[in-house]
């Protein structure tokens, strides 16, 4: 087929159908002009080069619809690059505990493919069906197994990235020499994230929200599938005892899964419908620490017994108590958290499609990093801001995810909204967008500044802002990749 001058080089892979484009619309109703189905790196590089010539903004998407914050800041005339069809798990290596896979691979699919190799994935808390594992790792979403996280980049290792110039780079040990197959033959399995050279190229694109480069595959750490796993729930009327117990458990490297949720969030996790949710609210404590211990290969039962005994001692020494989880048995809750590939569609079918939506059908969130000992003060500050906006305390769920073995944490507030009330949903979104500034003043660190959070986050990091601006000029000189994200790039549109 002969192409007209300036025409898109892959016409069979582009859709302008209104229904298809509306799948990627922002909450404000802005839809892309077209959707491009990305097939491979060669096609992507050609698409980026064409977009440079046309001054066409490109916005990546890799998870299945519906899309949430990933579709914010959609500029006029943008084309969506849909990576969801790239669903190949390219390589799994048990000895090196690594998996290499494409952007369209969901957590569920990745878990199902690594399990026969005796491995388990590091996963975020109950990712929604169809959530891209690669996009979650690129966005530094916290994982629920902080003991295995040695760096905030973990579990992400190497990536193949195409920058806004159309140039391709493989980062870390994947940079060569040789093809991937030749590297595997030489015993290299893309586990070294640094390089090529003395630069840490992967960190240029991780957290950049698609504004510097587009990733076509990544390698990521996995861990050995344990022979024995045991889950416990510790409850308390206050957060502080569970925080102190967590610090002490991390000091002894006792737990694998480890996170804290309040009554509202735990009820949303375990309930299937409104009736079950009310029961769970009555059974759950105000604050709940959920953790697991495991035995791997050598003396698994004895190891699990020892770890469970020591972890329980740390909980009880702080005046907290072990108790059964609401609605579910310990083994059922463990299965819900770990069996990503069979994450109970029957549980999802009884209520909202995602646990964060189960209170009222919709939600928005505010999340940032802090340290666990400062979490209580920031929670009090958020509650103060919510009350000033007329948002009741029971509408807010709280989730505290330790990271780096407890050295810092992800603190998230899930604000429930009425899915059938447009005014209520708009009010919740407006509040969550404006909450960043006051929280930053109170010490919150917005390391993942999406949407409206970007400006106050960048304002608090003026000494570093010029670095981001310079990187944008180098790696996306025409400002075609997700322009406007992180407040960089301005308005690139036709």
C-alpha cells in the first residue's frame, strides 16, 4: 500500500473509532484522537519518528481498561499507544530468579507463568484484573513483600526503551554485547540494572510517567515459591503499636507479606457486597497489621514455626493482639493476596470490580512516601483537611505499605465516592487533587506526582527541577511523549 507524504506508516494498526477512543478518556471527558496498537519495538520506533515529524503527542497505555490516573493530562490531538497486546513472557529463569516480559502482561498472567518454575512475583496490593505488571513497576507502585525490596527501583531491573528521539537503548546488563539470546547463552540473564557504562539509564524512565521514553519489555526480580506460608492478622485500636511491632519484625527479617490497613480498607479487601462489608466493619479492628511468614527449601515447617513465634512475640510485646481476619480464614486471605492468576473472579462478581471501589462504587486516592513513625501525624493532618471539605471519616480508607524493609513507607488514602453522583465524584477528585500542597508542607514526599500533584511536588524540589527539564530536552526534544506530565513539556499538539 502506497503511503501519502506524512501519513502514518502503519494504517492497519490505528483506530479512530469513537467507542475505542472513549476507553482512554480522562475523567474530564477528553478523549484521544486515535489509538495505535503497538506490536513490537521496530514499529514503535518508527511511530515515534513519525510523531516527531508531525508534532503529534503520544501517550502510552498498557493496562486493560478502565484507565485511571494513567490517562490524566491527555493533551489535545494526542494519540494513545496501546501496548496491551504485547503479552509475551519472553524468558523465565529459576536459578537467577528473573522474568523478562512485555508491557501487556498482567500480574495475573505473570504469576501463572512463573509459578511452574517455582517462583512467585512481587506484586502490589490486589492489583485490578488486567493491570500491567511492567507499568506498575515503572511507576514504582509499592509491593506487599518489603523484605525482598533492597532499592526503591525493585523489582525492576533492565528495560528496552525507545526515547522521544526514536532511538532504542537496552539498559543495564541487557545493553550487551550481543542479542538477548547470545547473552543467555553466555550466562547473562539481565539482572544488573546499572549501565551501560557508569550511568543508571533505567532510572531515567522509571517514574517519568512515559514522558522520557517508552518501554517495550523489562526484566524483574522474582522470589522462590515457599513450601510453607502462614498468614496472621494483628489488630489494635491505635496505629502506633503496630508500627513499632513492624519495625521490630523487620529488624529480625521475619515477615514476607507485610502491610497495615484500617478498618475501612480491610473491609473493602475481604467483602464481596454491601452486606458482607458491614459484617467485616464490625469484626475488624481500627488498625490491622497483615503479615506472612514462610519456609522455603530446608526445614520449611521448622523455619515457619520459628518465624511465626518471633513475629507474634513482637506483636504481643506492643500490646496488640492476633485475631482471625473478618469473613475469611487465614488461608483464604493468604490465597486472596498471593494467587494473582486466579484472583477470585467469583469474589469480584459480587461487588465492585476493584477493592478500592467497594465502599460506594468509585474512589480517588492520595498517596505519598514518609516514614512509619511519622504516619500517624500525617493521617491526622489528612483527616483535618477532609473534615474541612465535608468528607466524613468513614469515607476514607487508609493503607500503609512499608518499603525497603521498613526504612520508609507508602501512605495512601482511599476516598470513597458515589459512582452515580457526578457532583460527589467531582468533589472528591477536586479535593484529592488539592490535598498535595498542605500535605507537602506537613512533610509528605510525593515521589509519584501524578496530575495536579506535580506542580506542588516540583515546587518543593526546585533545586532538582532543572534536571528534569534538561532530561526532557535531551531525550524528548520535540516534547511529543506525554507532554505536560510532571509539569514538563508544555503543550505539544497539532
